């Protein structure tokens, strides 16, 4: 009974320092756990004679109730404390602006390409595509390149490795999209009116050249096609793309696959030729946008088209070049580095 009195005396105080649920469970177990002080005394009850056992049993029950009551009080205290902490915490501020998800958009080169294609499709052109690897016959020979033409040299063209002992035409990464013109003429009888957009590859790498760049070429073959059609087509195109104020000019040039051949310039969209220190046109008032010409009769013949009956014109435009003009970008490599800060500034 003395031991029980001592326990009864300590119960309330034992729960006072409790600060957490695990601590609560530990203190409770100290009294009523399997090895708890009250439990151990309870086990000794059978040792007592009848009448004393009854008195002792009642005392045990009283102490047990006291432990349970102290536990309940302690639980209550912990709950209230947790709630007070929760209320004291900084509330959720629903007026804070949310985080915007980053939305992707078209790369300036893709946008440029789509706009260029749209301009030609509006004039009635079909879009034709071809493989980026092709045979040297489609890339050079059928287009009338003489066998010693420097462009066929390893310096300018990425040839694919030949299997050992292979003969016949070599495969290469196309150096222009003219390969699609060849394929189109070989597979379709005139009239042909196509633009061929896509990536082309050359062994160039400097501020205004990249080893891979995007090009779009056009080809029109029919009866009675003349240089004036070419001129009108490109003029319409330039005005659609750069605005009504823009005019074009042609300068005589040379390409193996056209005769006559011309370089196509557009008037400077930035200064219109009025600013001698213009950083776009360097004061000349003109920007080079591509090459063009009347399809050489030999090329028509090489591609199965009768040059006595049909004539045609072809042109090639550098998409990178057009994008550099539109967005006023000084370095072509900026278009390929995919620096989001730069791309977002356009
Ligand atoms: Zn200018």
C-alpha cells in the first residue's frame, strides 16, 4: 500500500513535463505498461489474503483511474498547444501572383520558314520535300556542275563514308535543296510549280555562314516561262515578306544550273537606302537575299524535260539570311545556339 501511495502521489507531476505524443506514451507506460509500476503491483495481488486483497484492489483501481485521467488532461494540453501553433503561423496568402508555366513557341527560323512558304503557297506554289542525304548525281551532275567544280571538292561538301570497295555515285549531305527540283522533274511532267524548303549542309563556319542552314528553293517549268515571270514572282514575294515599300533588283551572276543567272537583292527594309551608316545594308541600300535564273537547258534535259518545248526559272533563298534581315541579327550562329534569353528578345 505504501508503494501504491507513492505512485499516486507522483502520477500528476510525471505528466507535467510531457511535450509530445511519444513522451506521453513513455510516461503512461511507466505506470500502466507491461512493466509499469502499477502493473507490477497488480500482479502481486494473489499473494494477499482475501479481505486485504479487496482493499488493495480498490486502491489499485483508484490509482489506475488517476493515471488515465492525468493522461487525458495531458493529451488535451498537447492538442491545444498544437492548435495554438497552427493559428500563430503565417496564413496562406492567396493574393500572391502564381508562377506562370513557360510556354514554348516557334523558333525564329521556323517562323521565317513558315512565312516564306505561306507567301509562295498564296501565289499557287506546291511544297515539295526531299531527303537531306542524296546522291552526288542529284546534287551536282544533273544540275550541270562540271566535274572539276570546286563545290564538289571535299572542302565544301560533306560526303558520306563509302562502304569498302563501293563503286557508283557517292552519297552526301545535300549542299542545296536543288536536289528536290531534280527529283521533282524526274518524277513529274511539266507544268511544275514548287518550292522546296529544308536544311542543307556545307563545310563553312563563320559569322555569316553555318555548316547547316535552311534554304528554300523554287522551280517553275512550263511552256513560255520567261525571266519576267521570275522577276514578278520574287518582287511579289519580297513585298509580302518585308512590306510594300520594299523593291527588288537583279544583278547578273553565274551559277552552273541557270542561264542567265542573277543575284537577287531587296531594298533595305531598315533605312530604305537613306542611311549611309546603316548597320543592315552597310549604307548600300540593298540586301542580298538569294540567287536565281532561268533553268539551263542542259539541266532540263538531264531531268527528262524537253528544253525545246519547256522553259523554267529557279531561285534559292537563305532562310537564315531572311531571318537575319527581319530580326536584324548580326551573327548567324546566334540562331543556332538556342539561348532562350536571345530567342525571347526577338
Ligand atoms: Zn539600310
